[in-house]
C-alpha cells in the first residue's frame, strides 16, 4: 500500500476553471502515464496509471462540463482530512489537466467489491461478514469523528491486493458538525437506490446520522451473501417503496445471528439500528470469533 508520506502534501487545489498543469496527451494525465482505463461514468473516468517513479496509482478525472464540481471538491477536501486513517483510500495529489480536474489515489489492486461480485458471485457468509466487519471498524472511526459517508455500496468499497477493504468515493460525505446543508437541502435525496436508508431516501436531513451508513452497510452485507440487494424494483419508485415497506428476505443456510444482525441494520426506524459502525462491528465480532466455551469440570473417577 502506498502511503501519502511518499508524496508531497496536497497543495493548492485546482478545479474546473483552474489553469491546467503539465501538458498531457492521450497517454498521460499531467505527470502520470496511463496504463489502462479502470472505468467510466457520467461524471468522469478512472485510470490505472504510474507516477514518474513507477509507483502504480489510480487517477480519477472529472469531465469539465459536469455539474458535480462541488461534489468532487468535497471529496478531495474530505480525503485530505481522513485518507491516512486505516481502511480509507489514500489521497496522493489533486490537480487539473486538459481532460479536467483530477485526483490521484492509492491503487486498489483488487478492484471494487462490485467487480469481485460480478467476477466470483456471492461470498460465503463468513467471508462476507469478515469483510463487512473490517469496513464497519473503519467506518466507526469516521463516525466517532462526526463524519458519515452517505453513499456506501459495493462500487465504493475497494479491495487491496491482500483482500483488505478500503472506503472510497467521499463525494457525498458529510461532517455532522458542519451546518452547511448542501446536497440534501431543498428536499433532494442523493445516494444510490437500494442502499439508501428511508431517512436518506426522503431527504430528512435532521434524521441523518451514523445509523444511515449502518443501513447501507447492512444492505451490502446482505448482497454479498445473497448475490442481490435486499430491496429491489423494476423502477426507482418500486425500489423506493420496497425500502420503505418490505421486510428483509431470509438468508437460508446462514446462522440465525447473521440474519438478526442484518435485520437490525435494515430496520426502517433509524432508532432501532446499530448506532454506528463500531456498534455493528461489536455485533459481528462474536459471530466470527465466538468466545471459547468453558471446559467441562473434571470428574473424579
């Protein structure tokens, strides 16, 4: 894993209207040589690249015409605060090039959790719970500091070469101590349907908290075991109705305790969920590492 100490500290941020940095062409982004494109979407593209010293990195480029510059800047500012923490993808640099503003991140050699699901299918319940336990611990540290992610899903959980998970994509992250209501003000719900808690789905800002992330992580855990999200629909409205009204499906062949943990994560009423990632981790720990049973007392012959 490349640590941020190997690079200069993040300098002045360059955004959509900032002057471009080093000249780039189809094979380069600033000083980074492109190896392959990892993925793309409406907001931009992500590339596997190498720096001048040959270190592998991921470069995330925002298209200049996209209206998500505020979200992109939010991600950089949040990562600059938290990226040295365990279980969070490391931010290495930010800048601008001909393609648009970009950020350079630690390369997760294992890809995303979504790509693993697509490649290998559902995980066994123990592997799934073990992975979510690690994510919950990392999330718990952020929750302790008043930060919620608000867009947890398999695409935003990356895997290192050894399989350890990294939280990524903090474009919707929120510091609960910040009074700025951007992104969820005026009744707009942002996130990814299928992983959105009812209070996030209904844009109830006053009800958001670490428990909102717990709901999303519970949905991820269910999907890792079942191979599909717990709440679905043919349309966005059907999926939203499912989140608000449907019970959590059973998971045959798994321990009853796992089902109870998932159902508590996915409780409609936020007050019934685990309060934060640390509390969820504490619930998963004994399921995976049960305490030893006391030995039977010795009997005299």
